[in-house]
């Protein structure tokens, strides 16, 4: 660990290191701000955070009551600062009331048709869904629909001249909308296959006129019906690795709205390339894996420059866990949530963490930090195995300190505020003052985080 910032006259230290020809590896790698000029006028960027709630988890009870459960949480989430809700799949899957929705059969059966063993979906009836939507809209929540386009499930058996065998590709949904046949699945007249299949599900071809019409062209097709009649504001696209990014790009061009892809991969270049090709944001899987390496793997340097938030923050939806991946330990989750609430990107909170796992008071405090302090570009002030300090340069901005030592630690850091009293907005540490050059000594408790910003906010 470098002594660069540890309460030392590190300008002197850096000069010595520079003379020794070690300047680059010594000071800048550590992220020491000691050679940086005091930033007298901080970036004008103000916080403008959307806070997304993933309103479900994998094994929500198959009782047709979940829309009502979500409804009962709306006032609480509103007061916490949540601005958008990612709902589970609204349409009927092959398993009827037992389906989590990722086996789509009828995109227009929202729990009003008796097919596949039930009228209601796992989450409730169409009337209950409509009631939830009305209540959510009355509270100004944006609504994100979970859209499964890669595959379908639950069709009847029919013979395909392309595969020369029978498969479950005949879809005759009770809604009377979006009938499909073997011509709409791979292999067909257009393609033998596309980028990927999911298990043994019939793999939808998104380039037949029938499919393009029903996905996003027709006014009564899925995209525009969900937008105009159900009042969804955006889309979480499931398993986008399974088909061309041009499909999401075409959907977005025709339908518009918030667009978030589930490109499940730890390789930030792959995720970012997908974002560019699809004209869409994406969930920040690379950051989730980096946080796991940092907080569970006990090496906070794993955070530096990691994730889609580093490569393309405007299109990064950060998260700690979701219905599929819940790998970061309960012990590390408070640190991981603190990180996504001070970092760039739009955070998504997992229902289970908020309602049944973590300290809600502390999560609410972090949401407040995201919405009121965390703005502007990011500068890493210290990146080491056990301590990590970052600064957001907007207005008011924030300095966040992460510590996985057992004991308390203190560092002298460069803020953007001169002669200013700083408060730790977690409430764990005493106020500290910056000097005329903006330097301050901040403290972080053992195995914890601290969040410093001016005590007086304008
Ligand atoms: Ca019900
Ligand atoms: Ca596919």
C-alpha cells in the first residue's frame, strides 16, 4: 500500500518519486490527488437520478396476487425516492399461473383469457394489473415492461419443411393477436438460425413481416399497445444475446421509450458494443462482477475503471442482484449498494434486498445521496486493496470512502470545496473542515463506507 495519501506531505513524496523516475506508477496509479490543482469551480452538473426498482424475484408465489402486493408498496417506494418500476412479464406463458413469464405464449393475455391452465397469470388478473398501472401512474412512476423476444413457448406441434421435423411452433393465442407458425421460427425461409437459442424453446425469427408487424410496427402490436394502452414507458429486453441488436434498435426507432438490455456478460466491451448497435442502455453486469471481486474477493482495487459506468455511464443500469443472479454476499451488499448510489449510472434496486434483506433506512439514505449529491464526472482519489475513495465532481458532488479493514481508517484527500464544513451523510463520522486548498482528512469506520459532502447544501 502506498503512503501517498496517508496523512503525509505527499506533494513532497511525489516530487521525490518523480525525481526517482517513478512518478507515473507511484502517484497517478494510486489516484492521489495531491498533484492535482484545486478545482475552484466544480462542474455545474446537478444530480438527475432515476431510481429503478425491480419489483419481483424468481419465486414470487404463484397465487395471482403479486400486482396487488406491488400496489401496496407504491407509497413507500415513492417516499424512498424510487422513480421507475420494472414489472415482471405481464403476459401469459406456457405454464399459466406457474409461469414467471419467460416462456411467452400470448403477448396479449394479461390474465383475462382461460388458456394454459389458468385465467390469471402468476402475478394476477388483467384487472389487477390495470389497477396497479393506474395507481403507479398517479404517483408518477415510470413503468418498465419485461419483454421476452428471443423465444416462445407453449405452441402446438406442427411439421416444418425447413427442419423436416415437427416442433411446437403453431401459436393460436386466445387474444386473437400474433398468430405464429413455423415460418416465424428458425430455421425458416430467411435464416437457419440467429445469434442464440434459449434451451429448447422455439427460436423466434424477428425478420418475417408477421413478426416485425406484431413486435413493433402495428399500432396494436406489442410495442405500441404496451406503450399506448398499458402506458408503459420503457422496456427491459430479456436475453438480448439471443438475437441481433438491430431488433432492439428497430423497436426503439418505431416505439421509443426507455430501453434496457439484459446482455448477461462480464465483458464490458461486448456489453458496450451491444448498447451502441441496439441504441439502448444495458444492465451493468461487468460492474456487478467487479463489485463481487472487490467486496467479496477483498480487493477494492477491482472497482477502478470497471463496469459499463466507466465506458458508457449514460447507458449503464447498475445493480447488485436480480431475479437470476444474486451472488454478492449479504455481508457485502451494503457496500455494493453504497457504491452504485455514489457512482455514475442509473441504479436498480432488487425487491428482495429492499423489502426483505437489507437495512431499509440505510438504503433510503443512499437513495437520497444518489438523488441529491452524486453528480458529475468521477475521479478516483485512492484505489488500494482495502480502501477506495472516489469523488464526484458535479454540484454539490460527493466524496465516498470504502473500507474493508476491520479498523477505522483516515485519509487526507482533495475535495472540490475550500474552507467548507463537510458532513458524513451516513451519520457515522464527525464533521470535518476543508482548508483553503480544499484538503480535508476524512474517516471511514471498519468494514463500512462514508459519504462526505458540504453540510450546508444550496
Ligand atoms: Ca388475483
Ligand atoms: Ca434467437
